[in-house]
């Protein structure tokens, strides 16, 4: 049986970096979490701005001027037998990665994707939020696709980066553990949302393990379905706050609810997490997601039409 590695990791993070709490912490809001291409174009030369291009080196060949490159494997643990497919890496790795990008506690960080997925970008956002930098981090709405469509400048120059002096203060209100989810199924005031496509949520289609085996069909009992890809358009731009609010309400979220999202491995669900925080909900993301829930055969599953 898999251990609850996410919970163990968070405990270590909180103990190791509690001293940094005075210089970071909290979460972003609707005024800070999304920036437009217009905003970024006007702030490209800001002293404390760090633009992070998320993707592979080939995608970075043509990037927003001044951007540094970050690959997803730098903010996730290698997949090994007996471990979850995707989880937060050790704090030492996160600290080295973020400081190596030139990020300090005074930085304004803007994330964007080129050919990578929106959920890659929100996964990095969640990682920064969990480390106490969420209030200083934003997503470029529409990413590189919109930037290029507007004929804005691009560059192939690789900037010289001076490692940043960075204190991390891990937040205890970002990641939900298996025990928390198990204890709050159908609990008033906690709305669990499955971010997967409808066929996985209903149980029509089984997900796959990392070695190709069928997983159990269905979803966590009582969970609603809010497919991650329904929250943004084909340009990768998030819908308006009004439309997002309607979508969350239709998924059964009430005012004052805590929103806990999950998906296959803890990546798609970060889109729901981001949108929930953007709307002002108290949000969590179950990092183990179905990858972890599936192997705990003592835990129930639910299928639906």
C-alpha cells in the first residue's frame, strides 16, 4: 500500500522552512493571479519581474524577451515503482530550482506556456503557491499563443540569471491529503470536484496506471464533475469571472464552500484549483488524486450517469 507521501512531505517542508514565513506567504487574488499580454508588454523591463517559460528547450527557442526556461520535471519527482506518478519534490529541489531562475521574495513572477498545456502552467502556479509565493505569482492569460497572435516581440537570447536569495514558507492550506479527502466526502461546506473528462468521472471509461493497467472505474463518492478544459478557451484564456462562477455553481459549489479538486495524477486538477482561488474560494488540491485513491481498494468509488 502506498504511504501518504504528500502529507509527509508537507510536514517536512513546514518544519524546515517555517523561519521564512515573515518574508512570504498568503495567496493571490483576482487582482494579481492573471495578467494580460498588454500588462506584460508594459512591464517587460520592470526590475523585479521574472518571466518563466514553461516547456521543453525546443519551445524556448523563441520566447518572450527576458524569459527564463523551466521544464516540468524540475518541479516534479521522478516516477518510481510504489510512488505516485506526480507529486511535489523535496524542498531542497524546489528551493534550488526557483532560486536558480532568479526568483527572490521581492520578485513578481509571471508564468506562461508555449506549446505546453495550460495544466502544466497551473501545476507550476500551485507549486509556487504551496511554497508561499502565490501572492507574487501570476499566469499570462493566453500564454505564448496569444502573445504571438498579437505580433508582440520574441527573442532567442538566453538571459544571464543571477540566482535569487529566496526564503520559502510552505503553506498548509494548498494540498489536501488522502486522509482529508476520505474524511470529508459528502461533508457540508466541502465540495470535492473531479476535474477529469466526463467518461472517467461517470465510470464509462477506466483510467490507466503508469504501467498500463486499468484503474477502478468511477469517482470519489459525492464528488461533482468540473472538467478542467471547460474553464478556458481554445487560446488558453480563462473565462470571465462571471462565467467561471456560474460553472462552479453548476458543479454544486456554494458560497463559503471549501473546494477540493482532484484528477488523474494531480495536474488537470490544478486548473480547477487556480480558478477556485481566482474566484475567492478556499481551495485545496488532492495531489495524490485518482492515482492514489485507486490503489486503496478499501476506499469506496461511485459511478453515475
